[in-house]
């Protein structure tokens, strides 16, 4: 049995991991540490670039966008132990942003390799200070599982690029490896966890405000699409456990639901996105028109509210007008009754006056009473 090295990097950190009792670079639980890879990076060049150091070619064919630069990387190789071929093994990557952050690789909870932010923000220097300071990597990235065999780095099949897998068939080890092909990697799950605590330095979600990924892709859509891979609006199909996972955060609006297969289904063609939380009109699809559905709903609600206010006001105005007309009619009726009463009393007073006149000739006392009645009638009228 070959013993794996603690570390081939003489500058490796041998301090305690996470202020615990286990040292970096020292094997624990039979876990081997990786070997530093002397990978200097490849040159990325535009198509047709004649630079002798260009080992890869990609990008535009336009001479106006000619470029050639080296892609550096920190790389290590780790030999997968036998358990990975016999049982399920959990691999994990922990990425913490910020000047105190790090990128850490683990296997079954055992730390294999780590790049602290300080290695980038404050790297070791020579006397000429030639090592440039950098920032901790924080741009949005994809999670890609890539299973490949290479003849230039890492593990490779026997006689890669030189002939058949078994060669001349004289090596029993080569024959055993070649007999095991084709091989398969079974993946049970891929999970992404994010720290949502109050003091976290992490950017939460796939489109954080600090790095507007969605807007960036829409503004540079030509870099993400081509004839064989056109822009396609995704409607539903995200994994879910309840209807709340498939709708916008408004209790009165249901945009999708979680079906029996644990996948989101959008309630109508007006909603799209893996979790049915995007209005179709916000997409760049040329076949979609109109304002966002939420804007349409808000405008409709505003119009209905204005219409209701107008109806209520008109009803109140009509009721007030009716009350005023009724009050005027009642006042006119009272005036009419008063006039009628006054007319009747005037006629009655006139008849009594004639009788009193005959009495007047018989004495002055009756005349005084007649004057009093005429004064009363006049005052009443």
C-alpha cells in the first residue's frame, strides 16, 4: 500500500484548521491531502490569432476584437480513495465571499484543500513586489458537473492518444482498467445551501442586487445564445414541496402550483419562469407583447376603484339633490297652507266687521272692539 503525502507544498499552512485541534497538511481519518499542480493556465485567444503561446482559441473572428491572455488558476490533484468506487461519497465546496472568506473543498466532511481570501488579497511577495494583489472571487457562476478523461492532466486511460486502451495487452493492470469500461458516475443529489443569517456576507439568490445576473444576461443575450441554442422562456418545472414554492409573494394572487410530481406548474400563459414568478411580458421574446401582468392588474384595480368612487359620489349627489327638492316642496306646501289659512281668516274678519259696524252706531264701546279685530287681522296677514 502506498502512503499518501501530507503535502508536497513546502509553503503550505500547517496551522490549526478552524481554531481546532487538527492541523492543515496532516492526514486525519486516512484522508490524503492533494498535491499542488504546476498548472500555469492556458492562453485564450481570438480565432485566427497567430500568437505562439495561444493553446486554445475561442471568441470572435473579428480582427477588431483580437485578444490573447493567459488564464491562470490555482489547481491541485487529489487521488480518489477506494470508498468512492464502493459506496456513496459526499463532496462539497464551501465558498465564502469577502476579505475574510475562502473556498474550501471537502470529502465526507474532511477538508481536502482551501484557498483563503488572503492568498489573493495579500499574496506573498518577492523583493520586487511583482505579485499583484487581487480581490476575492465573487462573480456569479454556474454549477457544472463535468466527467471527463484527459491525456494532458489528471487521470487518463492507458495509452491515451497513442493507440488502443490495452496497448499490446501485456499489462494486467491496463487490461483490468480497460475491462472496467464503460464506467458510470451515479449522482444522488446536487444541493445548494446559502447562509441567510443577519451578519452574512453572502449574496442570496441567483440574481442578487449587488450582482444583477438576470439583467446582465438580458443585456448581453447574444453571448448566451446562438442558432442551435436560442432563447427559450422556461415555464414551471422547478422542484417544489408546496404551492407556496410556485407563486409570487402575494396571498391574493396565485400564479402557479406544485403538482403531484413535485414540480411547479404555472396557472396561465401570463406567468413564466421555473417558479412561475415572472410575467411573460418582461421577457425579451419577440412574440410577447404588452405591459407586465402586475402593472396591468394594478391599473385595472385603480380604474375599478375610481369607477366605484364616481358611482358612490353620484349616488350621494343624487340623494342630496332629492333631499333638497323634497325640503323645498315641503316648504312650498307649508307656505301654501299658511296662505290658505290667512285667506280664510281674512274673509271671516270681514264678515264680523260688517256686524260690528251696525253696533258702532249704537255706541263707542263696540267701535273699540272693531278696531282691535282689524288690527289683529292686519297683523296676522
